[in-house]
C-alpha cells in the first residue's frame, strides 16, 4: 500500500465520502477548453488549470451560494487574471457538464461491498440537484446524502462538517472518511478531531506529513483494511 496505515481498527459507524473527484470523475478540462475557444495559448494551459483550481477553492471558502455560481465566479476570476474575456454562461455550461460526469471505473463494485456492510454517507460540495443525478451512478445505497446546499456551507468550512455531525447525531470518532482532496477534507477534518482519515490518491494533492493520514490507491485496499 502506498502510505501509512494508522487508522483505528474499531468498526466505524459511518463511512463518509467526498463525491466529486473521489467517487465521480472530476472531468472539468474538456468544458474549460471549450469555453476558452482558442483564446489561451496551449503552453499556458497547465498554469491556467492550476490557477482556476485555486479560485474554485477560494470561492467555496466564503458565504454559501449555489454551485453553478461558484463555477461562474471562479471562471470569471481566472479569466480576469489572464486578461481574457469570460463567458456569461460559463457556470451553466460547467453545471451541465458536472451532471454528465460518471463514476470512476474502480468505484462501483467495492463501494457496493462497503454499502452492504456499513452505513455510507456522502458529504458533497454541490447542491442537491447535482447529487440527485450523481449518487445513482455509484451503484451503492447511501444512508445519507449531505450537500453544501443543505449545510449552507462548502468544505473546507467547519460548518459543512458540523452539519454532518449534527444531522447524524454523531461524533468524529464515528467516521471513517474517504476523500481524494487534502485541503477540502483532510486538513479541516483533522483539525476538528477526525482521525480515521483516508486519502484515495488520485493525484490531485501532494501528501504531506502531520495529519495522521492513511493513503490508498483504491477502495479495494480500504475494504481489505475493513476486513471485507
């Protein structure tokens, strides 16, 4: 396994997940390229992607607004940064793309096995209407599907995680949490006392020390840890 195994061996009451990126393939690049429509030199594309990602993170750190607006505002800001014109319907086009994204190929089978043995919880940085479409694509039963719209806050804000705890009348030690994002999930959750934290490494974030983090390349590896 690629990483340290430090999680408690106590059976978690819930297995919670980030959804987009972790379970659903976060395939934003084709829509971004189409929106740019040749206005960005190809050699600047890697840098544009990185800055766009940063603006999306910054946008979710403020007051809640619908996910489509998050996408619009972050694209407006990265275009302004690059000195190019944005698209007034960028948010709508991104939102349509998100609704069309599908599960990572390595997700449905092991996720179903998890769901047959544990209560699964989704905690997603999107609105209910997105999860209503995306969750059925995963092929597993979820005990609860919680969203930024319900919490009126996006991860990494503590309010999003507090909403999960309050809704389930649970404590941090009740969870094994799986995400492919460190700064959206792992870092704030660790600060809040969650310790059974797993990074499903899909190459999004660097893996640093100091967060009692377990790293896996697949859900199959986590199932093995759970004795499944």
